[in-house]
């Protein structure tokens, strides 16, 4: 399994799960519900950003590896 496919699968599992947890926590009546809800909302923003950044790094490293084997005009 490629890293890109693994990241996509992770996003497919994590993002809907986080939204479901956020919804359930919003409906609960517990003293810590506010803290859990804020943590869930934070993760709902941060996790997709990190996954996107991971995919950008993979793309950069892939293109860098392809260009590394070419002979430049100065060599």
C-alpha cells in the first residue's frame, strides 16, 4: 500500500468518525462535554490539515526523487 493511499484511507476513516463524535458530544449532558466538544472540533480542523500537508510532502519528495537522477547542464 502506498503512503498516499494509506493517508487517503486514514482520512476516510477519521474525518467522518470525528464528525460523528462531535455530534454525539454536542447532544450529551455531562460536565466535561464542553471540553470534549472543543477537542473534537479542534481535531476536525487539525487532522485534515495534517493529512493534506502529508500528501504535499509525499508529492514533493516524489518529484524531487525523479529529478535527482537527471544530469544537469553543469555536470
